[in-house]
């Protein structure tokens, strides 16, 4: 005897901390959630990352070398250790759902160039872009094939602040060290 196929149920819910409305389904991700945030909301009023990850049905994939930092205390500490960023362009490789991205923007980074290879995470990043506008540039590319020289010409010296995907970190660092003059600091 087999159980009948469970019907897909769509229900409305609220993010408890931010009162941000969302709709989600138990079987497929809702990619429209990130676009429902009014532009006048601030980064601190975005829903917690755990809820964004749940709503987008994201999970860290070992094939991409992903690990998501969900603790904002850690991401804000990473951003604060990087020093003043009010005139700097920050290069973030593998932002995932945007935890470190939020902290970098809160810390005052002039521009954050977020390079994300995983297309599943792009809609979560677009929710942040809706709030900060041109301060966040999202590139859906492979970081190993990224033209860093072009980014340097367009945005000036780059400051790399990232939770690097572990399966490409060595190759990235070796490539960057060959062109160290393109970067402000790591």
C-alpha cells in the first residue's frame, strides 16, 4: 500500500522578525520573494538568512564548495576587520544568499561586486540589490574565468573580502597573486 501523493500546498506566512510577507510552496522555490521588498526598507529589515534560504529552498552544495555563514555577528566582524570601505570596491566571490554581502554594505562599502556561479542564489541577491541599487553588482559567472583586469579598469583597485568556495580557493589565490597590482588588499 502506498501513500497518496501529497498535494502541493501554498500558504501565506510572515517573516517573524521583519513582518515581511512571503508565499512559499512545499515543492518548488518561490523566486518572486526577493522582489517583494519595498525599496524604502533598509538592509537591517531584510528577513533573516535562515528564512531566505528556506523560502528559496537553498542548501549548500559541496560540488560548488559552498558553506553559508548564517551568523551575522561573524559576517559583521569579517566586514569590520577589513577596515574602512567607504571609497572601496569590494570583490566578493561566492556570496551565496548574501549574508556577508549585507554586512559589507552595512559597513559602508562603496560598491560590492558579487560573483556567484550558482544560479539558485541570484534571486536572494537581487532582493538586496532592490534595496541598495547600484552599490551591488551581481555577476553570474565562474570566478576562475572572471576578468579581474576589466573590473579593475572599471571600478579601480579591488578589495577581496569573501568566504571563498573551498574547492577553488587555492587556484583563485594563485591567480590573484600573479596580478597583485590589481588589488587594494585581501
